[in-house]
C-alpha cells in the first residue's frame, strides 16, 4: 500500500472518527431534547431509541479504530500475523452488534402507528445488509488466516533452506 493511499485513508478515517464524536457530543443531546416532545403514547421509545443511536455510533467508532490499526500494520508489513486477527474479530463483532441494533430499532418501531410498516421493513433490510457485511469480513478473515499460514510455512521453508546451504 502506497504512502499516499495510507495518508488518504487515515484522513478519511480521522474525519469519520471526528464526525462520530461530534454526533455523540452534539447531535445525540439535540435529538434527546427533540424527543422530549414526543406524543405520550410513544414516550417509552425515547430512551431505547437514544441508546440504539449511541451504541450504533460506538460500533462505527470501533470499526474505524480497528481499520486504522490494520492500516498501520499494513504499512509496517506486519498485517500477515496473528495480531491482526484481534482487530478483524473486533470488526466482525462490531458489524454483528450494529446489525442487532438495527433489528432492535425495527422491533421498537414496529408496534403501533409510530412509523409506517415499510420503514420497519426497510430497517429489516438494512439490518440484513449490515449482517451481510459482517459475513464478508468473516470470509476476508479466512483469507487472512490462509495468508498467515502460508507466510509461516514460507518462513519455515526459508529457515530449512538456510540450514541446508
């Protein structure tokens, strides 16, 4: 990965992380104050909805930090090691948690007339898509495992060859 690519990716990751912190510190309190004026029939949704939003932002932050660490490992040439699996596992867990949060939001909004049924269906589709991303990352993790195994095997064979020579 080239230096310019790493720099551009880090700039994007930094901007996204800063934006997510801004959402947590500014937008969530504004959303909370807006939800105080909810119809009394739906006031019970206020706290769970805010919790889903905050936890959703946290899952995005976990993914951003893990990708930052993986990019650092790529730059150093250490990504094909067992240390990379920790970050990949965290990314998979964050995507699964995000999917569960989207499904939870759909369940919260499903009863009653708070939102149209199509919105709940769309949330189910979004949750399924996020879960699909987790599965794609799981497949990429398997590819990483194969690459690490090949790298270990190549190192072993180089060592044996060095002994012979």
